[in-house]
């Protein structure tokens, strides 16, 4: 996968409309347990159907993105590596 394609996969332009990304809004509105379920569910969804897609590698990268986000959450880190101050 080309670098430009991978960057678009990780930060799609259509998710950046407005002042906050959709994933950040979801994390803010959900409890920690609900957000963990959301991340796990999306990872599972992409891994479940990747073989039936025109670009299966892209779906595996999407699953990996959700898994990395889950790991950061479980480690108590934000995406920049700083400790989260959220109390959930």
C-alpha cells in the first residue's frame, strides 16, 4: 500500500469536517466500556469481510487502526503518547 493511500486510510478527509473528528465525538459520548466495544466491533467487522472486498489489504489496515486505538486506550494513552486525563 502506498504511503499516500495509508495516510488517507488513517485520516480520511471526509472524517475531518468540522472541529472534531467523528471518532473523537464517539469516544466523548460513550463510556469507556462502550467505546472499547465499538473499537473491537469495528476491528472484527473489517477482519470478517476482508476476503470479500476488492482491496482486502485496505480492510486489514482499517482493522489494525482500530486495534491500535484500542491498545492506546487500554494503556491509558492518548494518540500523542501522553496520559489520558479522562475519568470514565
